[in-house]
C-alpha cells in the first residue's frame, strides 16, 4: 500500500482552522480525506456535513470523507484508520489532523517518526499554521503556544485580513517572517485556499528538492541573521522599519551557511549533543549540507529531539557547494550553535 499523506492543521483559537477544513472537505476535488480532530469543541465540524452521530469514534461525512475524534492517543487512531483502509472498510486517500488551538504540534509530528508501524503507513506531508490577522499580534504577545505553532509551520495562512488595515497585516507578516523565515505566508479569506496550497507540499520530505522553501534558500531573506559578515550591504535591510522591532519574540530563527565541507563525524557528534541539551526548545531545523567525501547533497531536518538525514541529488557541475542550515526555536543560544557548527567544518 502506498504511504498515506498526512497534514497537521494548527493555529490559535478562532484563527479559522474549522473554516479551512470545511472548505477543503466540501471542495469538489475528488479526494477522500480522513479528518482526525483532537477534540470536538464548540467549533467542531458542523453537523450538516456529518452523516450520522454515532457512538463510534469514526463518522462518515456525506462527501465520502471520514471524521474521527481522538479520545485516546493519536497513534492508535492512525493505526486503526490504516487497518480499516487495508481491509476495505474505509476509503480515504489522505489524513488531516486538526489540533486544538492550544496544542503544540511537535508531539503530533513526532508520532510519524517514532513509531515504526505509523512510519510504514503514513508520510507526514506538512504542518499548516493559521494566524488570525485581527488577534494574531496579541496572541503572539501573550501566548507561547501561538509562537510555537508559527515556529513549526511549513506553510502559514494569514486569515481575517479583511478585518484590519493593510499596515497591520504587513507588520504581522514581517513579525512572523522573523520567527520562521522558511515557511511561505499567504493571506486567505474565509478559508478560500486552493487545494494545491494545502496538500502535497512535501514540507517534511527529506529527499524532496528544497524548491518548496524559496525563502530558506534566498540569500537576502534575512541577512541580519547570517554570519558571513563579509556582505555588509545586507545588514542595512531593516533600518527603515524600526517600529517592527519592538517584538522580541522568544521564537526566533537563524541561519548558518558555509562554503567549507563538514566533517561528518564531528557534525554528528555536535548535533547529537545540542539536541540532547536544547531539543525541547528546537522546534524545526533543516538544512542542505556539503559533506566531505560525498558528491551528493545531504538533506537533514528535525523536530525537537528527533532528526534525520537523507542523501539528496548530486551537486551539479559548477554548482557552489554551500551548506545552509536554518534553526527555529525558543531562545536558542545562537552563538553556541554557530560556533559549534563552525568547528565541525573540515
């Protein structure tokens, strides 16, 4: 059986997760989707698209999708769904997990890596985070869960932009970009998102090309965070926006890049050590690495303490072999990371 793609949908209370989900479920895209809701709260999927109200955990939706609540842990729900699909009892092509507004998506994402049975059935496609343009700033100021959700995201949707002025939206986009430069942002109204922006983003595919992270590979995206200091012109980029910097968010990102190759053993030891110490604060990290002795790119990424790497494509003839890594986390000691990585170079 082919791997079933899974998408994690997160976002703070009221950001529009259910609206987006309903839109995805009712759009005529011909796909059968299983939805796992972390809890049926007040904002659960409306009964008008539910077929029956059964005691069972799994409800068939009238558009051929299935919906279930997690009253126990996610692992057993996923395992149950996969088993029923194998037996032909349920028909679905992908899974969407809607987390509660206060949830940390980290443990949900980790489920797909830690459990062999789940890893053999599912492929974690991406984490989507919704941010409410009207209340987003206040939520980011006061709630760490909201900041963490941005740190985890592969794709960010800014909702309710029609309720605020353009300057407020731009300031929010700028702020979010600082926290997570690798997730593309898109403004959405009433959950109207083309399905191509929701599914098959391959945010988690280690071996996928990194075209889905255009910002991540952009030399100029956030150069005040880079540490090849020979490019002075890049450091003046934000001087004209002093008012954007009164937010000192604890979720931040920084980038390491080098044209020297890594010593694989040293790098493995160093990454192993920092993950032991800082893992709970490391939300997402990802990179394309130039390893000594390999003619192929090494693509690596992780969530919290779990990391993996994969051989990517060969370096093209004449391509500059540059290692680039981005770290997104809570108050990570940037200097410790950057100096440590520097010492792993050949």
